[in-house]
C-alpha cells in the first residue's frame, strides 16, 4: 500500500517511521527545503551546530521521543543537563522550580507557598488531567493556591502568553504543562534540525522517498485512489494520506469541515552575543511582570555549550501574539529598540555585546484551549476517505513540542491499518 505523508516535521517523520515498519511504501512531501517543521533552525558557517528558530528542549519524561530515537539508532546523540530556570519578579530573579526554592520565595506568604507546593505535587501525580478542562486555569488556581499565588506566579505568564484570552484558558492545559516537567532538560547533539536531518537520512536509507520544496496543490479522490497534485500539475496516486500541517494550509488543498479553532503566532528574537547575557548561567527566565513586552528570555548556550556556536552566546527573547498585532509588523531593529530597556534590567549594558540578530515568526504556534476544549477537537478523518489529518491541534491537552508531535505522528499507524 502506498502512503503519502504531507509535512516533514516531527509528526510526519514519526508517522513515516511506523508506516515503514509496517510494510507500507512511503513518500513524504515538504514545502521547505529542510525537515523539522517548527523545530527547524539555522546553521551559520561559523557554528558546528544548528539552532532552532524558536527555543526547544525535551524533558527526561518525554518517553515518546526517547523511544523513537532509540529505535532509529539516534538516542546516543541525546543528552540531558541540569540547568538554572528562574522567575523574574519585582526586580529579582527567583528560583521556584523545586520544593526548597519555592519555600524561599518570600513575595508569597508561607501559607501560600505551602498551598502552591501541594497543588503542584498533586498535578504531578494525576495520571490524566483532561477532566480539569471544565475549569479555567484562573478560577481553579485562585481557589486552590489563592489569589496572591495567581497574581504573582501565574497571571503574568498567562497574560504574557495568551493576552486577552488569558482568563479563558482551561486548567487541563496547565496540568499538562506541570505534569511532565523534569529538572534536567534534553538537547540533541547538533541541534534539532540535525535530529530531523538524521531521521530523514535513516528513513531514506530504508526506502522512504522525500520530496522537498514541493508544494501540494490539491488532494482529491480519483478512481478509488487519492490523487495528490503538486506544483507544475504533477499528479501522484496513493492509497492513504497523512497530513501533518495546519488546517489553514490543508484547507487550500482539499475541502474540509469547518474548523473554528484558533491559535496565536510566535515571534522570537534571537541575539548572538560576545559575552554571556546571564551572569549566573540561567537558561530560562520567565517574566512575572505586568506590561513587559516579552514572556521569556532563554540563553540557549547555557544548555548547549557556546563552543558549538563559535564561542558566541545565543539568547532567545520570546513572545506570543495575534498575527494582526502591530508587533508582528515591526522590523528587527524596532523590536530590539522596544525590548532593550527591559533586557537592560536583566543584564545591564548587554547591547554592546550584540554581534548579530534574527527574528523568526511562526503562525499557529500556540493553540487556544478554552473550557471543555475536547468537545471541539477536529476530526482526524477528513471529508476525503483515506486522508487523515494529525496536527498540533490534535495533541491536546498536551502543549506543542517534539515529544507530542512524535506521539501523535506514531498514532497515525492506527488509521493506516484500517
């Protein structure tokens, strides 16, 4: 049986692996010249490793990713490191990622700290928190942790990430963010673009055919087969198709059921610096301040050594927003100008160390998940029999990420076997 997979992100690559293992003839179509999807990146000639357009890592609990890499013979290239993650509040960077550090977080009363610790611990032992979707995160966390904990620890992050939708995001999404976190974070030697390339090479070596820089124009049923029309009216025929792309893209290829789900876009500034940004080797700093123009500052080279990047230091500054927001239209220099006063509070005089900078945008980077979101999840089976759609919109309540892209990509084998 011939199977086409549209999209060479980690969902598509994982789907291709399992289809191959089950004896299917597999071809993968990718619009870009490279694999990796949202986890793809850039590699400068002065660097030994690539870096993602948007910050990425995996957790030690990400068993789907780890198991697949093991099957493909790539697991030895994965490494884990204990990094510093902090929260910036009231002019100070705090550690709140362990029971002891939480107890030392003096902006909250001692009772509030205990309440936060107990609720977080419970979140980690609940096997499936989807039932929490009937509550908004705001109402649940206020009731369980208290108003102070919500206002200081969580509200700034929700507002920073979801903006005007912050009070509507459901608690199941928050549970999924807490449940699987680990103290050590993982990265792939060479970067996640290198991982995608290594996976692609492993698949090619086993007979999977890849079509890069190929735009699929149309998907239709034709004489019992599924016809895929690519650019220049090239027509190819398959028995089944797995589409791993956003609905906005897929809807241009075929008729789809109405999809009312929406998402925010990501805009990430990447700075190359001659000196470290954080003097204490912080990897991730969440911003718990109202009215700051970004959500997090992430010094990538405190996870992956600077020697892999020409001894330069690489800093991400991340923000989520509606694509219609004026921030989405700002040029790189305008963005740096807006961010600079705030970044100076975190690292005075940092700007004299900037050697290069980039801005990367990603549509549909963060699905919006409101109360009872599972009732609105789109169907995997599409209006064209034999065409199945598996994308970021389906990974709920899990958030976007390589592990869940792989998990749901591997689940596609159930539909290929039907």
